[in-house]
C-alpha cells in the first residue's frame, strides 16, 4: 500500500467517524438523478449494479425498494460501509459490501452498471485516473453501462476539504474516450444541506 493511498483512506475514515449523515455536502435523501439514469437503462431487476464510493448514500436503499436484486456498494471507508449496513438493518444482507480503493480494487465479478457519484473526481493524478478507467473496463460486462457524476467546471474545486478534478461533459467524454462511448451528458445542480449549490456533470457511457 502506498503512502498516498493510506492518506486517502484515513481522510475518509475520519470524515465518516466525525460527521453526521446530514452534515456532509453530498447528502441526498433521494438521489434522483442517479435513480433516473439507472432506471432508464431498462435493465433487468437481477442485473448487477455496483456503486463506487457509495459511502452511506441512500442510492442502495432506493434501488432495493425498486426491486433491484444484485447491488454492490464499494467504498474506501469501512466506517461509511458500516453506517450504511446499520441503517439498512436486515436488508444489508441483500447487498454485497466491499471496502476497497476504486483504483486498486480487483474482482472476478462482472457488472451491468458501474455508478459513481462524486468519488471519481477525487482522483487528481493521471496514474490513478488510468487505473480507475482500466478497472471500469475490466469490471463491466460487454453491454455494461458506466454512470459518472463529478463536479462540473462551474462547480466547487474542493469536496470534504480536499481538491477534486472538475469535468465538463467534453472533458469527461475525452477522459473515457479510449474504451467508452458517451451516451448522454448533462449538467445539474445539487443543493447541499447548507443551502449552497454544487453544479455536477453527469455522463453515461457504454463500452466501445
Ligand atoms: C463525496 S462522497 C460521495 C458519496 C456517495 N457517492 C454519494 O453520492 O452520496 C465520496 C465517497 O467516495 C469515497 N471514496 C473516495 N475516494 C475513493 C476511492 N479511491 N475508492 C473508493 N471510494 C472512495 C469516500 O469514502 C466517500 O464515501
């Protein structure tokens, strides 16, 4: 494990040990955009969906309520995963939980949907970005879809106190261009619990 990775994990464990669910800027009781993007794919309810950097987001709760059967939530923070499990109670058993760094995580599983809201944008160096993209390519099945949401070029420059990389629809498309074809791209505002606005770029991709 490199020192950089250790710091990253520490940062997130600290956040989840010290901040309440409703006191983080990314808090969303109903992740409407993500839910719409997933449901409009019209995938089967037994499709495999992985939420990367899912933290203790409510996406998994809503997808379970919609009848999706094969949910995986991956996060670098064990504290985040424990919080989500606790909240879901007995339903947590229906979910696969993985504590791992998205850039180094290895799996023999293949997924139909790879969803990431506000985790990828923390990767600010080219090597990590490359590793992440390689991982998406490996983990997604042939017809699989990638759904990615990051801060836009008119959004904040930091999140949870650390720098992020902003993306426009164009730069996100270009970043994934080698292996993925953009299906859809748009910008959308997220209202934080502190009544501030964060502009996001969302794109969906299929494999080339
Ligand atoms: C801003 S929060 C967003 C949480 C959730 N996706 C949402 O939309 O509510 C970023 C999340 O990504 C996780 N994270 C950050 N870097 C990561 C990495 N390299 N691998 C896996 N998870 C990571 C953090 O622990 C945190 O839960």
